[in-house]
C-alpha cells in the first residue's frame, strides 16, 4: 500500500467516524422544564418539589427531592424555568444532579443553575427564590418522572 493510499484510507475512516459521532449527537433533542422546589435546613437540609417537562409536544409530571450538607440555614421556595438539552427520550431527564454552591436569599432574589445528570442531560434553569436561606453547601437533586 502506498503512502497516498494509506492517507486516503485514514481520511475515509476519520470521515466515517466523525459522521457517526455527529449523527448520534444530532438525534439528541431538548425540552422545557419548570420546577418548584421547597428547601429547608439547619446544617443538613432537604428539598422537595414537583414540576413539568415539555418534550416533543407532550407534558410529563416530574418530582424532585434532594439533600444538602454544609452551612445550610433557613427555608425557601424556588420556581425555576428553563431548558433541558442532550436528551433522546423523556426518561433521560430523570437522574441525580449534583452541585456545589453558595447563596443568600432574604425575601426574594434571582437564582440560576446549570446541572448535568449521569445520562448527560443538561438542565439550564433560572427563576426566583423567596424566603430566608443562607447556604454554602454540596447538594444533590434527584428528578424522577411521575
């Protein structure tokens, strides 16, 4: 095999590999998410709530819950809206999302967060947080389809 033939074979293989990778990524879709989360704690905190996933013309009920550990004090209600991307089916949004963060809410304030689960789903959410909450913590949020 000549060098030019080897280069052609390598380029053909690289093109086929790139086409396969881009093809599988292009099948991923996105949806809209709304979550209402209630959070309370003293050193160890807990959160729970519900929401909706709108995906491919259908609405799916969601439930959410989690734990926080660190400096957690107070209670709050957060309403978040945004998008979930990199999903192929509605069940891809279900999973455990983790984050380290800090925040302070006295009365009402803005909140924004980007999270990823073990399936690669990416949540980009923003909204309003009301209540009295101070936190510097590690937190986990589990989302399930109802």
